[in-house]
C-alpha cells in the first residue's frame, strides 16, 4: 500500500528564509534517496509560522529504506545539521496517509 508522509513544521517566522533554503536542498536529496517528493510549502498569507512537506512512498518498508539512505547521505546529514544549528524549525509532526480509492 502506498503511503504519503505529511510533515507539518512550526518554524521561526523570523527565519523563513533559512527554512526555504533548507526546503530547496531537499528537492534533490529526497528523490535521490528514494522519496517521491510532492513538494514543500511555505507560508504565504495568514499564519506565518507553519510550513508543510508531502513525500510519497510505495510502502512503509520503502519509507524505512529511504530513512536509512537519508541518514547515510552526506548532503542530507549536512541539511539536518543546518536546521539544528540555525534552529529555524521549532516543531515537526509526521502523519502517514493513504489515498482513498474507489
């Protein structure tokens, strides 16, 4: 069963540029590591501290394999460190979704 990981970020509204840079870096890293990146979404109007990402996988097993590859990827590690060092992500929630089909 295919799954989509819905990630909700609470970001520092004064560090949106750093979060956008972080997001742009994932655009090449995630597909290389096996995720089908639907996209990252930044605040535009209204709430200025919430951002989202959607990434699909063929199965939960494929997601777990992706996570292992991500933890071994030099650019992925550097991007995780960038977020940790600059502290622009205040909270992160992951929800695993499945598509409703007829």
